[in-house]
C-alpha cells in the first residue's frame, strides 16, 4: 500500500509553517506524491491568513513540478454548535475543506460538547473531512462521530503529525480507524506538514493502518483518481444545491 495523495499541508501562509507552495510541490515530487492539498489554517488561528487569501488561491497553478495541487483550508471550529471561521461563500469555492478543533481557537469542554460540534458541522455541505479527531484534548463519542460521517458522506482524517505533537493520540486514532473499518467509512490521511520535507510522510499512519488491516478501498490516498471523482461529484452537487 502506497499513498500518492497528501490531503493536509500548510505553507508559510499559516503563520507557523515554513515553506512556500513551490517548495512544498518540489519536495512532494521527490517523495513520490502525485497530488497534495494546500490546507492553510482559517483566519481564527493566530498568524493565519485572512479570507482574501482563500479567494485568491485560484492564481496557484493546478500543477507544479508535475504534482497536482488542490486548493483548500483547515477551517477552525469556533463554537460547539459546529460553526467555522470561514463563511460558506468561501468554502464552496475550495477543492478540499478540513474542519478541526484547536485549543488555541476554542477552549476544550466536555465530551458531549465536542461530539455535538462534529455532529453539527457535518451538516455543512462544504465540509469534506474532520481533521485530527483523535486529539486527546477534545474527547468525543467515536461511534457517534463516525456514524454521522457515514450519514453525511464525510471523511475521517488520520493525521501523521498527531502522533508526534499530540501526546496520547495513538489510542484514539486507532479507535477511530477501527470504527471507520467497522462502519465502512472512508478515511483520508494527512501529513499535516508544516515544512516541505514532511509532505508525504505517513510512517505512523501506515503502521496503524497495517496493524488493523484497514481495507484499501476505505483509504482515499492511494489513488489520484479517487479525488478526481470525489471533486467532480462535489462540484456537481454544489451546482445543483
């Protein structure tokens, strides 16, 4: 099993990342990545870009150094009703939208409140994936969250950087992966790279998925065509909506 798509990366625009789009693409090509999503933080993250940054992503070429580029965001959940720091009019223009809880944007609360935030935001038609839901600071009801992802057609992310920077996440990520396997919910795997050298680095994710014998048909990152089909269907749905 090999991943050729990286669905979660940050450029200098995020404020606490250290590489340009060109540098990320160059390193992606070296690492065997055929497509990656630029998912800089939404504006609620200190030092992150403002809304105009996301409306201007169209100036970035669709391919750099032979690597396909998806234009996206890691939007911040800003309340426990599941609201985001990005208006729908901006989200609808993007290829790939991750929604995440970050303790610098919202104070951790109860398991019920965290779960409700995910359940509510999954009703948003422009959200594609739940970012690093195994974060220990935001305990959730895993079964309910995965069930909602199945109902609303969202992806659950397994985030490689979480294993390094979010102490105690491995057990939670394992629980999410097992529940996705049980319910037949597709996952996306993101490096969460904050520097070009980490684009396409998934060693921790590989280990976890191999350990549980995750079916390849539930892993989006093994084929570029998975995302071509997903984005085409998403755009059709948005045009109809």
